[in-house]
């Protein structure tokens, strides 16, 4: 178990969520979607670090989260789907330059990321002091 690693990843998750919100407010919808995904990625890594399953790649994080967090019942299955959904959205937002994204797209991604972080914060709260989760 790596509490320090979990805290570091959690801080990155919170920063990415903040950036997603800023991008959304400022009309940078593709960037908001991308940042929302990274918030989820880092939150998932925080949970995995806490349980002793550190990952380095996006794919490993997604797969390991499903195996170690969802299948074990530590988090509910919709949260595993959120990683996949936001990963797909991020790839489109980052690499499909011909696509146009709307405020509704950015709002949906932000709300998913916010729900994901809320759930992971509850997971982390069992082992991490509350002041380090803000």
C-alpha cells in the first residue's frame, strides 16, 4: 500500500478536474473533455496505489481498475465504464480535429469525472487523512 502515491495521484486528479471546469467555463470544450478524462485517470491511479496496484499506462490503469476495484466490489461497475467512456471521448477530443464539441459534451464529461472523484474520495477516506484529500 502506498499512501504517498495515492495522495500524489489524488492531487493530480483534483487539479485536472479544476482545469476541466476552467476549460468548460471558457468555451474550450475539447480540452474540458480531455482534462475530465485525466481527472478520472489520476483518481483511478490513486485508488490503485492505495491498494498496492500501481500502474503506468492508460490501458493498464483502465484494466487494473476493472479487475482490482470493480470486480472485487470496492467500487460499483458504472465507475469502471466511466473510465472507458471518458477515454474514448478524450481520444476524439484530442485527435479528431474535425469534430466539434458542445457545452453539453463538456458538461457531461465534467459531471462524470466529478461523480468518479466523489466515489474515489470515499474509497481513499478509509485510509487517507481528510485534509490530504482536499
